[in-house]
C-alpha cells in the first residue's frame, strides 16, 4: 500500500520528505558528481579506497533502462556480471536491486555501484548534507550506513552467483565539501550495519503470515472512511518510537495512537529499555509515587528514589509543595 496516501486518508498526513528546493539541489549535486562518465566520482573512489591504483580515465556506463522494476533488476544483474567478466571499471548509475523482505520483494535503488577491474563491487551513496573538515553529522552518516548496508546485502545475492565477484563492505559516501558544491568523499565501513540488518531480516514475520492473522475483509483502501481505516491499521501491531518520525509516513498517526495509549515507547527506545516491565506512563508515575509496583524491582526502586530526590530538590527551591 501507499503509506503516504493511507496517512492522508487517516487524517494524519505525513510531513515527510525533502523540500522541493533541497530535492533540486540534491539532484544537481548528484549530476555534478556523476558528470563526464563519473570521472570525478572514480577519482574520489580510488583516492579514498586506496589500493595504489591510478584513477581510470573512463569507465563503462551501461544502459540500465528496462520496463518495470523486475526488468530493471534483471538488467542490473546482467550489467554487473558482464562488467565483472570483462575485468573493467564500470559505473552503474541508479541500478535496481531486489531484496526479499518478510517474504516479499523490496526494490532498492542505490545512487551508484562501481565495479572494479578485480571484481569488487562498491556501493556509492551521494548525499547533500555537508562534510565539514572531513566529517559530517554522525546521525546522518549512520543513516547512510544503514541504507548502504541494505544495498550491500542485495548485491551479495547477485555476487553469490557471479564468478569472481565480491561485494565491498566499505562504501563510498560522497557529500558537498564545506558547504560548497564541490564533492568530497569518505569511506564508511558497513560490516556492523550489514550484520544487524541481516539478522533483522531473518527474524521478520512474513507478510503472508501477518495478512493471514488479520480479521476477514480487512482493507487499507484509502477510499474507506478514516474510522474504518483506523480499525484496519490497529489490527496490525505497531511499535512506535520517535525514530519513526524520520522514516515512516504513518508516524503522526502512530504517535497519536501511542500517546493516547500512554505507551512508554513514545518517549524513546532507550527510555523504554530502562523501564523494564513498566509499559505505560501511568504505570511509571504510579510506581514512582509508591502506589503500585514491587519495591524489590530495581526499576521501581530507582523511580521512587528519583521521585524522592525531585521532591526534595523542589522543596529546597520553592520551600513549598513539589509540583508534578
Ligand atoms: S510503528 Fe513506526 S514504522 Fe510502524 S507504521 Fe507506525 S510509524 Fe511506521
């Protein structure tokens, strides 16, 4: 389903995605990085990944156009195999990859994949956030690493059946240098993110199993009333966390639902982790106030101690009754 459309139909449209200005600027930067057959991109790649080789004067840029995602995926796999067999530099511009997620194909489109003459395949991500003095915002680099790790996993499926191919676990992140529009790059090792994603993928419940557990006739048709859609969405368990706001179109809907339920997840995953068996904000407040909970539980004991310290501090400041 189209989650953005569903969010709109539920009455919680997603304020999600880049502004038009940022989108155009990002596209212009990417075009600049890939201009002249990717000469600058390959120079940065050879310079950062090392290996003592000279940057190639040119690379093959295969035509990857085909009908539909399946066609583009097949075309990409063929281009990767051909370039590897030829032992030449190749730049695949916006290839299409496929990865099975929860039993269904998910199509992925990296910014570029470079095939080295030795058969190594390197994922290239081009981002429009700046790299100042050689380093960029850690959270944005982390997000790019997680994204690239998924591409690495998808490429590994093709490499497994391609003689002489190996997928590099070091990806090239290209960003504007010091707020200019000149490209610079750094190498990001995604082995950890790759392992984590791989583990998560194997543990995901299959889409068919989730669908089979839904009540008969459940539909996410955006033409239904918000009430009907709300009931349908509620039939699928969700685990809202503030991180969803940056990644999912349904975040505003799930946040409102989570807050209405008083779920501690809405305060963040780390807070959720600290609170152990306490799952609602009301339960946490009651435990802190000594009205509920086992005093032998370390979480309850810590909450009571914190509440007592807070009351003491407030009494010291105001000389009066602590406010909650
Ligand atoms: S819980 Fe998060 S990821 Fe799942 S549907 Fe809601 S907002 Fe999206």
